[in-house]
C-alpha cells in the first residue's frame, strides 16, 4: 500500500505541477516569486516521502522500515528523477531555433528551474535524514542519543538495519539526481554559456596590441584624449562588463551549488581553451612591456571570474604560471632553472612548458 501510495503521489504531484511565474534573464525585470525557484512537485513529493518514512518508523518493525525505504528509493529514482529527466529532455531542452543563436529565454529559464529542483531535492532529502538520524555526535549504532530511532528500535541490530536503510536511500537518490544535475549543467554550458563566452573573448581582445611599446601607447592615449590608465584597463573592463551580462542573469535564478559548478566548468574552459591558447598565440609577437600588460590584463580577467568564488582562481594556475615565467627577471629565471622542481613553487607546468613560456617575449 505504501508503494502504491508513493507512486500515485508522485504521479499526482507532476499532474498538478507548477513552475514559478515571472522568471526572467533580464536583470531589469523584478522577480516576484520567492527563491529557490523550483517546480512545485519537489515540495509535494518530499512531503509525502517524509510522512511515509515517519509512518513506517512508527511501526517499530525493522522489516517494514527496510522494505518501505527500499521502495521509496526505487520509486524516487525511477518515477521522480525519471519525470524530471523527461521534462528536461522533451519540454525544456535549451535548443536554439537557428544554429549559432541563443535558445529561447523561456526554455533556458525552465531548464534552470529543473536543475534547481534536483539540487533542492537533494537538500530536502538530506534534511529529512538528519531529522531521522540526528545531527549530534553519532553513536556506534549510527543514531544519535537524542534520536527517536532509539526509542522505536531499542535493540542494536534493529537500529543499525534501519539506519543503514535510511543512509542507503539518501546515497542512492543523491547519486542519481546529481548525475542528472551535472548532465543538465553541461547542457546549459554548451547551449548558453559557451557561445556567449566565445563572443565575449573576441570582443574583449579585438584590438589587443601587446607588441606596442610604452611610448607608442602613451601617444595613442594622447591622440584619443584618453587617460593612460583607461587605455591600460581597457581589456579587463570590457571583459568584466561582458562577463556580468552573461553570468549575473544565471546566478540570479540558479541555486548556489549548481551555479558554482557551472562557474567551475566555465572557468576551466576559459582557462584551457581560451586564455592559455591566446597566450601561446602571442609567442614571439610581444615585447617585454606587452608581456607585462598581458599579465595585468589576464589577472584582471581571472579576478573578475573568481570574485564570487575565490577557489576558482586555482583553475587558472597554468595561465598565471606561464605569464609569471615570461615576466621574470633573468636572475630569477636562472635561480629557478638551477632549482628545477624543488624551487619552492608547486609547478603545474612541465620544464619544457616553462622554457617555452620564457621564450614568449621576442628579443
């Protein structure tokens, strides 16, 4: 009966499902709905799951709990996650009408809502388990001292089996939902972020001139009635404006963990497939002053990307080390060569790559 009840409840929850209204990628439009922005089925299904788990525990029969919790896990994986997956694939997949264009805004928003729903489902189930198992220091049997499980199941073997069943439900569901969530984030990156990022980098570096001398740049600034600092900050400033236009609308709608994961995917792509390739493309085409400006510009870009999550800076270690080597004084470089891999720096570049970086500046 519990199995039938849960399956029917999940079915009914999706029949009555509603998405939050008024969501937009336009930062100028006010959002009246309350965050997190998720489908209503999440609240309904998790409420039923919590009630059924509580009802099974109240029987004080470990076989009942084990069977019911196992059925919940199976139905959540097959019916709940399966339904979210179908909605992502058939109703909300962010596919552009014309290749090279962005997908329709309503599809992007609906897809983000489903990603959020998977993330919040994990949090809800985790809270349900914390309520059942307790959060204080764990006892050898896996339940905390002040936990109601010890009242319902006073024998160690019984409570261990119940705790194991509950933990298994949490781990199994989280693994399946996280797998789908990560697939969704990859789709969001490929369909929305990557295209805009390519356009952003083209615009950012459209007139990069790392071969000019300091005197030439000062003359250009004078001719254009620009301040020297404005000219030097041109590339980081362009990137920051474009980056905010790209990522802020997504950050406003997404829950924290999926957004940080999307940010890491984006930063990894930006570091490896854009910034690093661009550095090597300037090899032999830049002078010493240009290399200094390049390091300043790229560090400005990295600071913009990591301003909301400092740990993302680590994804740019290769970029920062290439530019560090390129701009070293000769004495510093000679000391590093002598020290090899034991010079106190945790290198992510091979020795060949370091030598290549050293030859970035033309003589």
